[in-house]
């Protein structure tokens, strides 16, 4: 019998049941999608890493190299299980020209370093999308997927390499996945060549750079190994990167997206539950007299609830199955970036099992929630249901008298504002959904804006200047340094510059072992960074350390630390702790310049008088300073390092804005339809009194508009209060070296565009739905 | 006397079913008309059609010289606000407003008088109908009689030219009903035209004229003349009306 009732109910309340089904589908679908995204990201990366085997510790080096010395050192290290030294031929973007899609162009705008390599034998392999080792024939070339995305390259496109006097033509045979350099945040990328081609070019073109790669039984040994390696004075003219950093830099884009999707899913699930409650309550109100009658004839609560719970169970089951199916079918779109970056991955059994578990959990949760809401049936009495018509609502305990005291406000505004003010709980659903939509939209928008903002560089351990120059060529370091100084001093366009000298000292870590500390020393060192606590060093005996270093040595601001260098030791006070993602996140800043020590590197932050000339000046200096100095316009540097994340985030943000707008419109329509049905009698009374349809529409527009506005304001406040905490929590978990980011909001977007977009969408659907009022006749209250 | 309502060939159908069939009658200014008939005779439909709350299928309804069936929503709403008052069987007050706020609402909406003046008129009506002591009360906390009096105050706040009533005492006990009818007679004596639908002889006996509907047609009319409130005369009016209705099988 119950199923007959359920069937009839589906026929009778098509719109409400459909809306409910959609919400249940949404909740289940998004929960499943988040799990698929999350698990796929980690399994895909793990799978790629298992096949490609990136190094556990990587030291890049430009200049001369003594392989025997390295081999001798490696063989003496206990934890090292394997090592290799990979040779790269460095070329610049302008050396490569491609001719795809009838359009010939070169890669001169590419700021990251390009290294030509040949395939390794067993480790650090460059693989194709199926994670197979790529073997090329002569004249063939493997292009990193990073560049395919950026330059819209296709298989078979010719690539012409022009370097010094050498010109060779290659054809793109494969797009390769590079487990250690596939992130735009890594400053280099590798192009694979056939062994013979490589050997020939190695003699003819480009300067060489070496990747000294080591593998350990336990990847945690990388940090100790790094100290030992550096102390052995082995080649280290370049970045040193650990396995954990490689993994995180590779995954940051997808981790960010998973995080954003998870946030949106959670918020949407909250909205779904609010709507489920609302629609169930609306259905119960509608069936009030039937429920009263069932109670009057003696049907127990469980039996009455049973009728409804069957319906919601059926809806939840169909909703979850549909949601699961839609999530599975659409997961390809969302995991597209993962498969492009980390290779084609069929869904792992873990993903399937977890997603089914999440779907089942969502179903159970919905069941429980529906059961809880339906408990209200128990509370309503026969008299409430059939005589007083009080229904399921709590006793509306007070009527606020005083409309008659109003002096000026027009009646429509007066009635609408009083309703919103005194009966806010009737509108709480619109308020909550708008608030959630604002939060859901603004946090990713602000995150994207933060990544795009030039100020973000100060969270990354660099100061905010027009141009950054780095000199780190071991043998010619000092002469290169002199040349940079010479150029900067003679250039009238330079407003000012700060120079920093990197030296290496040692200190004790938390376990009382010696560890290396790389200090950027200089008069203004650390001045422009954002500090988590404390401030930049103000005196010679002060030092600021990066967040990761602070963790490593387990010290706080104000504590003392001893630095060992040469045969000396010196005590410093920690003046501040800052976050840093440069140089693996392990850096320090001091005013004291350690004159006894040799420099590892020099860097210059340069400000120009005319900052519209940044690009031009960077190119000019790059030319005049020669290959020993890296000249990067800061904005371009940020664009190229964070550009990938921003592009992905932009796509996601666009999707979220569309979802947010659709969500508020859908909820407004659903809510308003139910609200109008409930207000039928009131509308008819107002019409009978002489209120026109336009008056009534105005009242609803004011009600919905003001509730939405309150929701928007609350959403903005909550975004400001919680947005950063949510983002920082994720950053802290990610261990990227950034613990705290102040979200940089664009006031125009945050305070005007997003609120206006949401408000306009809500009000426009409200106006459309309100056309229904025309169909409400006064006599309907008589026939009710 | 001026004719304020002229109904010509009024027909109203709901789907295939014709409820009103070529109804014709006129109402003069200051008249008190009672519409009577069996259940389903079409009396409420007639009332809603002539008050502009429902649209006729065909025919003309000239109220104050305008064919109200052809007025747009804005205009008919204005007519309702300025010139009409309506009392239903149930009070149909807005449940989120107090008694006084309910009454004040059409006055504020019309905006003809200042808000102070509207408040003064409301206070006077509350006194007149004997509910001044519940003015600020929640409508759920007063009696049915008090609610109906409040509904009358609301219908009168803009001093309408015509007052429509659909069984206005139908849900009240006899003593409250009598008090309400006294108020309606007083209003009528002050010049407001009253048209009521009722099946209660005691209510209809207060009217100047009775229109009897049968199967959607005006079957007969009875003129009783102005009600004077004298007990003997009232009994006589009721007896006359009762006998007239009996002949019609009512």
C-alpha cells in the first residue's frame, strides 16, 4: 500500500519531487567527484613517479664537473642506493621555432630554461601518456606536455633548433611527461632527443648543465644528504631540490583544484540539505490534513513516517545513483588536467571503491537526515493539523504591532521590510544559500586574485621589485657580479637596487645535528617580505629564517641560534620568521655579510624609474650581462611560475561562478514557488484590499532583494573571516613552505561585481517567478 | 437616486458548467441588497463578478459607470481600494499583523489622508465596532466576533461607496451576528451602498431589497424598504421574507 501512496505522490508533486531529486543528485555527485579528483590526483602522480622514478635529491649544476669525484662521494654514502648524472644542453626559447597550424613562431617568450636531454636508462625516465619509456629515432623529439598546452603544439609539428651556427630540424614524435619538471613552478623544462642527435648537439651547441641525481632507501634522508653533499664542496652551482618539493610543485595545481572543488562540494551539500529539509517541510505542510486524518484514525507515527520515508528513500536512492553516474561520466572533464600532466590513468580500484563508499555514505546520511526531519510528524497533534491549522511551524509567538506608527515609508516597503525583519526565519533558506554562494565564489576568486597579484611574490620569499637578477655561475661568479654592478650603475633608468649575497653556514637542527643554512645577506635583506612573526633583521646580530628552517631547528622569534662558519661561531637572535618557496623553502636573511665566506650566489632586486620599460630593460640586460646572469621581470616571473595554477583556477572559478549563480537562481525559484503557494491566501487578501499585482510583486522583490543583500554582506564578512583560514589550513597541510597567505581581494570584484551579479540573477528570476501572481485569484481564498 | 451598479446579461461558466445565466439588475446609491438562493444557485459567483474579484464569461458590469470586467489590474485595484469594501464569511485578516495594523493598511495604501488622520479614523472605527481594547492584539488571540468587526473596520477605513459581503455573519453566533448587522445597517444609513450574499433570513431581512437566484437566473425580487431597527417591524420583515422564500421552496 505504501508504494501505491509513494507512486501517487510522485505523480501529484512532480515539481517538488524533481527539485528534491536534483538536490540529492547534486550532493551525491559532487561528493563522489571530489573523491575521484582527490584520489586520481594522488594515484596518478604516484603511478607516474613509480614508472618514471624521479630523484630523491637533485642538485643542478652549471659549469665544470668531475664525475669521478661525485661517484666517489656517492659510493661512500650509506643511504644512497643509486645515483646518476644527467647532462642537459641548455638552450633558450628563441633558439626553438615551431611551425604548427600554418603559423611559424619561436618560443622566445618562454622564461623558463629549456634543457635538451637524452633518455636515461632506468631512472628519471621521460615517459609518454601511457607511462611508457619514450624511445626516439633520429630527428625525432619528445616535447614536454607543459609546452604543448602553452603553444598548442601537435604531434608531427616540425621544430627547428637554431643555436650559434647550428641548425637542426626535428619532428615532435611524442609529448613527454617529466616527473620532476612538469610544473610551471619549476624553472626548467626538458626536451627529449635521440641519443645520437643529443651527442652530436652536445659537441656543437649550447652550454651544459648537469643534474646530479641521488636515490635513497628512505626519501627522508634527502635533507641530511644535502648537508653532506654541500659540505663535500661538490658541484652545486644551481638549485637543489628534494623529492618532497618535486612532488608538491608538480601537484600544486591539482591540489588547489581538488581543494576548491571540495570546498564547493561541501558547501553545495550543505545547501542540498537545507533544501531537502525545506521541501520535506513544504510537502508535510501540504499534506497536513492527510497527516491529521491518519493520526485521527489511529495510525501510529512510525507508519505515517514510513509512508514518507519510503518516498525519500526512493528519491535518495535514485538521486545517489544518478549523481554517481553523472560524476563518473563528467569526471573526465575535471580530471583532464591530471591526465594531461600525469598521464592517462584508468580509474584505480581504490577510486572506484572510495567513490562507491562515499555514494553509500551520502545515501545513508540523507536517509538519516530525512528521518530526523520527519520526526516533526510526531510533534503535530490532530487538533493542530485539522482544527487550528497551526501545522508544523512552532507557535508564532509574537506579532509585532506598530505598522500604524510608520510616518513615511511606502506601504509596500513597510510590509516587506517588516516581514524580513520580524520573520527572518521564513527567509533563512535564501539567506543561507546566498551566503554560501558568496563564500563559494569569493574564496576561489580571491585565491586566484592572490596568485595573480604581484604582492604574492612576497609570500614566496622574494621581494617585490621590477626586475630580479640572479648570478650563480660558480667559476665566473665574481666577474659576473662585477658585470651586473657595472651595468646597473651605468644605467640611468635604474631608480635603485638592493643586492644580496648568498653564503652557506651551519647551525644545529632540533636533533642537535649540524645542518646547512643558506643566508641571503645584505643591508636590506628580508625588508620587503611578509613575516609570519617578528620582522626583518634590524641589527648585525639578527637573523630572519624561513618557516621550514624554523621548523627544522625548532626555534621561535626572539630565541638565539649559533651559526658556524669556517672556524668561527657567532650567536644570532631570530628577528622574524617568513614563508618561502624559493630554494626549497630553506633560507635565511641577515644584515651581517659574513666577509670571511665565499659567495654562493648574488641576487639583485632592481627598481626602474619607468616601470613600463621592465620587459624591454630585462631583455636588454639579459643580452649585455651575458649567460652568467638570469634577468627576470618580476611580473613575468610570477606569471610563468604561477601562470599554470592561475589558468586552471580561472577555468574552475568560471565554473564555480556559473554554478553559484545557477544555484542561487534555482533555489530562489524553488523557494519562491513554495513560498507563494504558502502565501496564496495572503496574496488574495491583499488583492481584495486593493493591492495591485505590481504592488505584490514589489513586496516580494524587496523581501528577496533585502534578504539576498543581507546574505551577500554576511557572505563577504564570512569570506574575510574564514576565507584565509580555509586557504591557510590547506597550505599548512600541503607543507609547501607557505603557512599563511593574506588573500588579496579585488574590491571591485568582491564588493561590486560578484554581489551585483548574484543580486541581479536572483532578482531577475524572482521577477519571472512572480508572474505567477497574475494567476492567483481572490476567490481562491474562498475555494481554499 | 443614482444607479451605481448596472448588471447586463451577465453569464459565468466554469468549464462546461454555466453558473450564471443572463443576469440583469441594477443597484441604486445607498441601497441595501441581499442576494439569496439555494446552495449552488450562483449567488457568491454573482457577488464576486459584480465586485470585480472574478471576471464574467460575458455580459457587462457597470460599476460607477465603468465596465469593471474590462479594467486592467492596476485600475481595478485602485477602484477596490478607493470605492469598495469587502467582508467575507471569515475575517481573512493578515496573520502577521495586529488588529490595528490590519485596519490601517488600506488607509496607508490609499494615501488620500495623512497617516495621523488614518490613525484617527481607525481609532474611531475601533470604538464604533467595540474592539478598541484589542487594537494591538495578535489576530490569533481574539474571538471570531472581534475578528469580523476588525474586518468590517478594514472594509470601511477608506469610506467606500459600496460594501460587499459574502455571508458576513455566517461564522458567528446569533448575538454577535446581530451586533455586526447593526453596524452594517448603520453604515448603510450613513450612505454606503451594501450588497450581501446570505442564506440567513435574519440577515436578509435587514436589506431594502432581496434578489433570489435559482440555477443562475434571477428568479424573483422582493422589496422590503428601509430597515428601521424597531423590533416589531423587524419581526414582520422576517415573517414576510420567510413566507416569500417558502413559496420558492427555500
